[in-house]
C-alpha cells in the first residue's frame, strides 16, 4: 500500500464498522442503557463547566468594548496584559490539577476548583483599577486551567475509540456556546441592567456569570461519576460499574493507574508527550484563538461601514455557530470511519483559505466575513486531536493525564505569547504581524500532523511485530497501547 493511502487509511483496519451516528450496529440494549447514563452525567457536567469557563473568558472582551475600557482606563495594551495574566494562570494550572485527579476524585476536585473561580468571577464586578483586574484574572485562569484537561482525562477513562470523538466534540462545543451566549448576555444586560443599583452593565455580566458557575459546581458535586475504577455514582449499578471496566479492556485500553514517582521518567521516554504537545501548540497558533476578538474590533473600528455596539457583540458569534456545526459533523465522521487524517486535511484547507484572505486584507466585505469564519474554524481539530491523544496514550493513566495537561499548558503558553506580541489590540483591525504568523503556523501544522500519523503507524507496526513473535512487552513505549491499524 502506498504511503499516502496508509496515511489516510481508517484506523479501524479490517474491523471498521458500518457507518453509524451514535451507536455502532449491533450494540446491545443493555450497553445503550449504560452509555446513556454515562453520556448524560459526564457530558452535562463537563459541557456546563466548560461553558461557564468560556462564558467568563469571552466576557472580558465583551466587557472591554462595552465600558470597561473607559471605566478602568485601558487605553493602551492593558487588555492584552489582562489576557496574558489569565493565560499564565491557564499555563500553570493544568499539570498539577490533572495529577491530583489520580489522588482526589474528579467529582470533588473539579467542582471544588470551579466553585473557587465562581467566587472570583463575581468579585470581578468590584474591581476599580486595572491592577486588581490583573490579579483576579491570573487566579481565575489558574483555577479554570483544571476544567479542560480534567474533563478530557475523564472522557478518555470511560469511552472506546469508536465513541470518544463524538463525546469530546460535544464537550468542545460548550466553549463556542459559552462565547456565543456571552455576546448575547452582554447585549441583554446593556439593554436591561445597565446602571441598575449603580452598577455598570459590564460589571453585572460578571455577577451573573459567577452565579451560573456556582450552580454548575453544585451539580458536579452530586452527579459527576469519577472514573470507571473508582466511581461511586448512585445511578450506576454494580453490573454497570463492572461492565464499564470490561468495555475498555475489550477495546485494548486497559490501564495501569497506580501512581509511582517514576511517572516523569515513563512520560519522558514516550514519543507521545513530545509529538502530541508540538501538535497542540500548532493548533494554538491559528486565528481561531482570537477570532471573536479580532472580528469584534474590526466591526467596532471599521471606517467604511457603520456597525452598532449590539452588532459588534453579536455578529462574531457566527464564528461559534459555524464551529459547532463543523465540530459535530467532523467528529461523527471520524468515529464512524476512523479516517482521522481526511477530516484533518479538510479542516486545514479551510483554515488556510480563510487566513490567506485575511492576510490579503483588501477584499470585498462579503469575502471578509467569510474569511473570519474560515480562519476561525479551529474548533473541529480540538476534539480530534484530544481524542487522538487519549487513544495514543492508553495503557498508563498517569502518563495520559500528564501528556494531556502538558499539551494544554504548552499550547496556552504559546497562545499567550502570540496574543501579546502578534495580536495586540493596538494593531486592530488589520493585524499585519498576527495574520501572517498564523498563516505560517497553519502551514507548519499541515506538515506536523503527518509526522504524528507516521509515529502512530510506526508504533502499530512495532506492536504487531511483537505480537507475531510472542514478545509483546506491556511496558514498552511508556506503557502505551496503540489501537490496531490497517494492514497492507
């Protein structure tokens, strides 16, 4: 088989199922019932928690253009510095949080950290200086850093490789829903609460956001199910718990979960830690990381057309809607076919087209609107890459937790640098440096995703050779077991 055909082949090989949307053909009724319970409680809490995280994150940019800039005297790069403080917290928070998940039940740790960031979000309404804003944003970022990687770790602990993509996609959609609703919330508050009790509209948004987050944290304390080996969920029977463990063993994803201090040595010897982290860093360089903000500022400061404040807040939410649709379509396709590289290639082609249009800049208004949508279509790649990481790192839950957290922290670090130096608000709306740098990084990601695939193919060949010779070593490759691959 030619190299190109191998790169784009289904990861299910001869075991590829018939196309399906949610359950593969032949799934037993009892299995569907179990999956429904797991899906409902993991995804409701995970999505709600991630929704509140992004509601808070998006509220900062909406608040900035809705009065915070003037109230706090943010006339230079103060907005970028506030974003940087938040990102630094996000860089430092995920790794310790994910390692703690192997000691502290996710049902306690994740909602507990969420309750703390809810309190700080509410406190944001009282800030009177930009220095106070910097401090709060750092602490909120540190606590919120646990959410994405923690839920990703839990998702990878429950689902088979034919199931995880769609669930990760639904979880990822919560970010875009949160960003969309933030714009609508800001508009609603501007219309209805501005000045109520002497509080400006942008301050009211943080209060409402914090109250919503408290409710979600309480829900998590009660219903989030931990992991299959440790769950005490009242809605799962003993048979459900036993079957949840068996399912992953059947999928070739049985894991060692005992913590030992050689974790960092095991992770350091694995190719997954380095290769996947670089891939995730490339993903964090797209225009999509700042798409809503750069489009908002374009509409706000467009000298050729007139846009109201409501339009500036609401029109960019089309980027989120487009991402949601494509996230679901792309990841259903990957789960059903195993053709991950095909979905990635299509997404990267769209990103390239949109980013090239923004670099060109002097284009018709209609094409400019499309270019923001296309250049901001980074969403489908997030669940594809994270599901891929959960699969490739199967076999050692500690290494998997560390790898996912390291990916996220390094990606957040790169995003911070790019936002600070390539996308300062003072460069709005053209972002001469930012758009060109993002284009170069997207081209780099096109090359690196092929490298990841080649590493995966090599690992599969090695595993198959070990099976044939009867010398399979479960400790090899940092205890990572790679799923079966298509054969020649």
